[in-house]
C-alpha cells in the first residue's frame, strides 16, 4: 500500500487554518444566542402538520423544483411575476451557491465588518478572495470607504445584511442604493431579519438589474426546517439554479413550510410580540448604569458592558446563553448580543444581568 496522505497534505491550507463555526451546547439553558423565535406553532396547526407528515411519501425524492412551495412563497412575500426564486437549505446554502458561482480566479466577495460571519467563512470555502470594509463606529455604512473599495476591488458580489447581524441596525437605504449603482457586480441584500424591521428593498428589484434579495424562514419561527430563498431576475437565478443540488430542500421542509405559509398571520403576530418585547428589553437595558445599548431593528439586541466576557461566562453559569462578541472585531469590544425571547426569558436575563452587575460593583 502506498504511503497515505495526512489531512494537512491534501486539505487546502486556508481550510486547515479555519476554526469550525461553533454552536455551543444549549441543553437546559435559556437559549438567547441564535435569533430563534421562542414561540411554538399553535396546536391546531401542529396537528395539521402531524397529519400531513404522517402521509408524506418519504420513500420518494422530494419535488426537485419545489413548485408548490415556491408558489406559496411567491404569494406570501408578494414576489412579482418578473422575478424568479432560488431555494436553499437555509440562506447559508444560498450564500454558498452564489460564492461558488462567482469564484473566478481573482474574483472578490465583499462585505462590511462586522457582518454575518458566514459571508467571510463561505468565501474561504468557495476559494474566493474576501474584502471586508469596516463600518463606522456607530455601525452605519461608511459609504465613502465602500465606494473606494468598490473602485479598487471591482467585487463580483457584495453581501449586505439589512438589518445587519450582529449590530441589529438598518443601514441607510440611500447608501445601499448608491453602492448598487456604483458596483459592477451583484449586490445581495440579505433580509434575514425583515420580519422585525419596517423596511425592505424588495420593491427596488425591478429598478436595479444587479440587485438580488435574500430572505429566510429561520428567524420567523421555522429555523429547524432550513429554508432560505433568493429573489431576483431570471438571468441571474437561472445561472445560480445550475449549482443548486437537485434535492436540497427535503420533503418535510416543503410540506411544512407550505402549510405554515398559508398561515403567515400566525408568524407575523409572533414577530409583533417579539418587537414589543424588544422595546421593553431595550428600555430596561438602557436604564442599567454601565450598559450601552445599540438600537435594533432585528430580534436581538447588541450591548456594550464592562468586562463583557466575564459577564457572558457568569450568565452561562446561571444557565443563560447569549452570544459573546468581545474580541471578534475591534468595533465589538466588550459587546454581547442577546436574542429577544419570551417575556419570561427576557425578564430572567435582565434580572440576572442586574444582579451580576450589582455583585461586581
Ligand atoms: N443571514 C444573516 C444576516 C443571518 O444572521 C443568518 C443566521 N444567523 C443567516 C443569513 C442564515 O440563516 P439561515 O441559514 O438559517 O437561513
């Protein structure tokens, strides 16, 4: 037998250098780390889903084009007839499809910093060069820096989350439109948190041929199903569609998502509750001395606090899991991100944080 290779002899060096996306164990914890909707579906709807899935032909591959689900999405999201839809196993997969599709030698994938970490990670997976343009200190877009970076790099694609993760704010829509007009490549506006913001660029699709709009059902209450979508002109979607693996959206996801989409009012009501909880939490956090709260149009709140990593660990010991962003980017020094949960979960988080702060003073 010939000498076999070790991983470091055949895996690409940039993959060897990566750390895997860390998902911390959360059993028994109050889980406020992953922007999930904390509410279950109503029991009537769950019963309907149970019947539907009991009869699902799981011995067969799912509908590769997911035509019925797409029709439901088109209606629920009011997608115009001129636009096509690409489905992904979560929007993560769509980011990957786009990155792979544009990864010509020398191509650049651009985003802002700090942004959703998968933009950068997926660029590495797809072997495409990444350029991150820092946001301003208040987490707004630095339009001048963006325009200069576009001029320099001529990026194949720019990803902008609207609202942004992990900062929670909506960028100035006018600045995004200037970027779309200035760049020679495509701009993917990632509206993962759309349900919690009163803004969208979906109506701009017909105006700008290089704009693509991404959504997900994850934050709305269906994170476990894994369904993301990209809306855009047929000439773009047609090319990306070639890279989509034939059965990337399973039968259970197709059946359940379609059923729930016929009851979007349920999810939107839950989103309204989350928004009013966000206001309460924001106000409360703002009253705590030593806490700097950033405004949020998403279902999470970013805040800065003295000794953030210590506070994060202390919360974890008390079975409250949030996200520690301290050390991930200079603009996020001493920053923590908490997902808006149920009223009870939020009270427990706020009270525990308050107690911890009074103990450490
Ligand atoms: N985009 C943004 C901005 C996100 O924050 C997330 C999830 N954290 C995603 C996309 C991915 O969502 P999913 O793969 O669950 O659709």
